[in-house]
C-alpha cells in the first residue's frame, strides 16, 4: 500500500520543525502531497525546488502538487497533479499536461469518484474516510464506502481524511491502493 504524507505547514512552529518533518517522511512515506493553500504560485515553485534538494540520495518519492496551469512548469519535479472541484476539471487539466503526467482527483462521495474515473483520472483521493480536524464539516464516508469504491472503480483509490496509526489497518483491509494523511505522518515538534 502506498503511503502519502500531506503537508500542512501551519502545523509546525518554525522552519526547522518543517524541515525535520520533511526529513522524517522520506523514511516513512512513499510520497508527499504539497498542499499549502495559502501559498501563491511563486512560493509553491520555490518550496517544491527546496524540498527536492532535501531528498536523500537514492530516494525518489512521489511528489503531488495541486493543479494550476502555472505549475506545469514544475512538471520536472512532480509527476502527479491534484485536481478537485468537479470531475470535468480532469478534461480541462489534461489540455495543459501530457499523458506523461498523472492526474489525481479529490472526490468526496462514491458517485463523484466514479464520475472522475470515467473521465480519466489516474488516481482518486476519496475523503474524508474518518472524522478529521482539518475538515470538521465533512461527514466521514467510512470504510464501507471506501470498500465500495475500491470494488467498483478500476482507478487506484487513495484513502484520505482522519487516518491515524490506530485506524490505518482498516484502510488496508479494503484493498485501497494507498492512504494519505496529515496526522498520520506528523512529528511532535
């Protein structure tokens, strides 16, 4: 099962703590979804490049960036772009990136995940699986919905939302392609 850490810079008190977390994820996660909603395009570009300089030699973690046309310039650094909003955005995004790059769609319901798969999403984040402090208004979908998605959709499903070391075994039991989380990979800093 692939394990993806989701960044939330505001969880860290200073740059040193953020760097320590980045270092730790390269030993515990297969990839990083750089998800900093308050960053502009230039800051994302700078931070993605700085992050790549910290990757230990021999490691090639998956780097996921949110999709913005300006980020296509970072395609040398990421091979997956995250899309949200509506499944139709997959078609729009594909106009900007070649088939060499993968599109990951963020779905919040089973029907939305099925629609995204039918429109060509390469991966699907399905969330929130469990209650999560980062989206307190989101009703958890639960493991049964995750299992239904995995069984009914050929596109790889990555569980997201409220995943902790204590509940991750339930994700594995669904045969999901992977899991992603913030708290799952958080260090006390």
